[in-house]
């Protein structure tokens, strides 16, 4: 562990020097990349510095206690220092082990969330609308900024599919465990015999890609325009402002029709396409690593049922960690922190276990 810590501090100091270079300051992309790494390493380097100071004080106290003929009062002070620094070292070592756990490099990113109604027809679309509201309220509570990128609604107020961005540092760390199939159990208003119906909604959460990370060759894109369509017959139906972008090498298709401007719709569609391509690239990289850790909280596979929302019983169950909460109303109003924190805790526990198994 201490070899890793010394390497981290050496890299931290090296980046600090490079950030002062005029050449680096003139290169915005390089400067942003180095500054991001600097901030990531800073807590580890600072904690290691505190550890070394505590270790020095501990060693001095230990050395004093080993001396013969030491003044009783001085021995008492040395004993107090010895005990104090020993406890400090224990806490700092535990903190360092946590800081050295593998970290998701995407945690600080903004995200794009895609929600689609699945099995259940209109009931699924209505639940997709409710999930969208839940996530948007949660994002606002966390101080993030939301922008709708694409929306396809039903005549009854449901959501067939929606894409929206959540902008803010750390958004991915709070939303990344939401990818998967969400199941809802409810009694529809049209159900006269009180039977519980089950519907599903698919959620995909992708880290937002920057232009420099995913370059799009114009030759690889087919861009079509068409008239927007949707519930209510919006005024934008009158013009061909909607955009459909097809990425020819992969066959990915992204549509955006929310804005009156073709340019704005194209810009939004390309943002979604870049994030999908980045997510695909990362999934392919993960698949190539046979020893990739499979987290207790799931792989993020869209086909995996991750959570059930039972309205008759007012409960939410996350199947990945076996957590059931009986406060469905507050969760649907955006109070997701208890669920999110439990998932983060389970993920870190799995990482600690994997890290311990790797150590000799």
C-alpha cells in the first residue's frame, strides 16, 4: 500500500509543477485533464502527509519510552502521545485504504438519462413519466441542472421515451446505479376489480462525453430532417425542425425534436450520440477484461430488473442489495438519497473485499 501512496504523491507533485508551465496553460484540453487528475489525487496526497506526520510523532514517543531513567512526568506525556498517535495512525491507515480503492473515472461527470416505457402499454408510459419526475426532483435537490434533450409523449400524459441531461460535478456518481429495468406494481384507475398490474420501464444512464473524447466523422453520419410529432400537435409540427442522426458504422439512431431550431436539435442529438458511443466503448473494454469485478450492486445491464415500486403496499425494493423501504411517496418525490447511499456503500464494500483478496 505504501508503495502506491508514494507513487500517488510523486505524481501529484509532478502534476502540480506541470500545471504551472505556460505550455500546459495554453493547451486547454491538457490543462483540464491535468487539473482533473490533480483534484482526484489531492485527498490521497494530503492524507498520506498527515499519516507521515503522525508516524513521526509516534516513533518519537516510542523512542522516548524506550529510554531508561526518563523523568516520570515526561514519561507520562510520552505515553499519552504514544497512545494518541497510535489511534491516529489506525484511523489514517483506514482512510488511506478507502482512498486507494478503485475509483470510477466517470464519477465526476455529468450524465444523460434515457427512460423508455417497457411492458405494460399506457401504464408503463405513465410510470416512465413518474420516474422522470422523480429523477428531475432528485437532481434539483442535489443542485444539478436539467435539460430535456428529446421527449416522446402519449395522448394520456405518459412518456414513451425521454432523454435528458443532468449537469453538475458528481452527477454520474449519484445516478449510475439507476441503469436497468424498473418494475411497478399498481392498481390502474380503470381497474374495476382492484387487481394489481405489473409494468416495466427501462432506464439507461450514460456519462456525458466531451467532443474531444468522441470525435464524430461527418462522413459517418446521415442526418435527416422531418416534421416533429407528438401528443397535442405542437406548433413545431408545422416545420421540418426535427433531426434524426444515424451513425453509419454502428447503426445507432438518435432523434431530437424538442426545439424549433434544427441547429439546436442537431446539437442535442449529437450530444446523446457521443455519450452512447462512449458508453458502448467502455462496455466493450469491460467485456475484454475477464477478471473485471462484478459488483454486488449489478452490472448496469438494461435487461436486469433492479427495483420494484409497489404502490398498494407503499414500498420500494432494490433487488441488488435486498433493501426494502416503506416510503414510496417520498421516494417518488425525489428523496432518493437513502437508496443511493445504500448502493454506494454496497459497491464500496465489494471493492474493499476485492482489494483485500488482491493483497498478498
